[in-house]
């Protein structure tokens, strides 16, 4: 049996012990690094996905991040929430209820900076939109009492009998006597009735419509309202666009040709807005009859326009005249079950802060003080948040 040095056994045991401790320490450090890396990765991933609107994984809880990066749970309204599941957030999710309330709680436009309003509106885009039937019906009943588009949107033989002394909307001292010739131009009754159309699109002229790719979605609606038929009708004036055709004393055929682009569209004109509009608006009917057009011509009832203006004045829209777009939106809310707005935006930049033209076809500004477009759009954002109508301000992905 050979000799064994006791000191070498102790050295070997000591080396093994030190090696084992080193392995354990290395494992602990590695584990801690992975935990810290995982937390930072989670934080960065969530923030990136929030900022870019990406669809996230199937998480249905909430996370709040503190300033030092720690993750905590809870429902503190002063912190940012993250709800995760495939697709946009559900209409009645906690986050969407909060985002809608962020807009509704702004009672007047002057309460917030424009950039803050944009941020609130942009955040709301992560949520699905649904019509709130209760809110929508309540609003429709209010319009029915004040304005009643199914009975008074147009002048008809029923609401404007032969011999009526019709008062103008603006030139209130002026009177137009409804004679037999004019009376025959009116439809017997309103051609549309309450909630006749399931889905309607109302198309404004805002620059936000440019490059929106919303044409197919607009065309998918059951009925489309357009506040201007072409750039020939300037937003700076309240005159119907036939004024751009020398009041139809000339250029009758070019005017007719422009209308044919819209095929089966009806033409709605403010013939009794003021005395200047009457002759040229009636001349439109003569032109279409002469060319045997199948397109109908209707005239706004001046009392309807007065009532709509009074209603929106009570909602904070203070201007010399409300826009044609707002008038059509008001009518659509009575004539349609569901209303979608396109091309309605009254700010020099879109919600992402990118500058846009005033109209989608030019950058001609309206006459200062004539319309109150920011107040009109502000009301639309409120109505969107309440589920009364939907405002489209982004790109479309219909069909």
C-alpha cells in the first residue's frame, strides 16, 4: 500500500469546494441578469407596442409602470394602463371607457390645448367603435322635436302649400310667394323618412380626407351625403355652385355634364337662404328638365335651417352661419340608423401633428368668423365618444 500525503487530499477538497461555490455564484448572477433583462424587455416591448398600436398577445390584465421602471398593478387613474388581446380594444373595456371619458369631460374647447385634444383623440383610436343605441335614440328624439328633418328638410307641397308666403332664412324681411309654377317643382312630400337608411356616410371637404383611401368604405354606405359637389362651390360663400357657371345664364351644358358624374344623385340647394340664391337655384331645375335628367332637385326649407342653427347655437356653435356639412350631419342623424363622417376636421394639422390643407382639393381658407368649424368638430368628437356617430380621421381599410 503506497503512501498518501494528507495535505494533497485537503487541497483537492478545497479546490472542489471553491469550484462548487464559483459555479453557484455564476448561476445566481446569470439568473439575476436574466430576471433584470426580462423585466426591461417586457417594459420596452410594452412601450413600443403602445406607441405603435401593434396588436399584442393574449394578456387581459393591466400593468402600470413607475418612473424607475418597476411594474405594479392597480387601477390608479394617473398611470398608464395596458390591456392586451388580439385586435383593437373592445368598446366597453375599462381602458376604452376611460379614453372616451377623457374627451367627454372636456366641456368646452378652450379647456384643453389643441395638442392635448389631439392626444386624447389619438389614444381613442385604439378602441373599437360601436353605436350606443340609447344615446343615439335620445339624440335623435331631441332633433325630432327641434328640427324634424323627415317632415321639414325640403320644401314640399305638403309643408309649403300653394300661396304660402315663405320667409327667407337670412333675409327675414324678404318674402317669396309660392305660385303655381314653383309649387309644381316641389315634391308632394318628403322622399325620405325617419331611419330609412341603415348606414350613411356624410362626406365633408376637409384636407384630412386626402390620401385617406376611404372611397370604398364611403361607397359601401346605403346613402351618401356630400356637403359640396365639386371644388366649384367655394366654402367661403353660401352660394350654390351654379354661381361658378355664370348663374346658368351661360354654360348650361358644362354644368349638366358636371352633375352627370354623380349619376343618380339628388341635388339639394339653399334656394331660400337669401334672395340672391332663389333665381339660380330654380334655374338648376330648368336645366335638368331641359336635358331630361333623372336627377331630382330639392330645396332646403328655410325654417329647417333656422331651427338647426338655433339648436347648434345652444350646443356652443357660435358663428354667422353653421356649415353645410353640419346641416347634412344633423339631417342624416334623423334619416339614418348609423352615421359615419369622413373629411370633417377643422385644424391645420391632423391628429398626428402633420400639417394638412384646409380642403382635400385646395388650401383656400374660409372667411374668418363665418363658420365655427373647430366648435363643430369638437361636438362631433363628443358624439363619437358617446356612440352617437362615428368620425373617421385616419386611413381606411374597408373591404
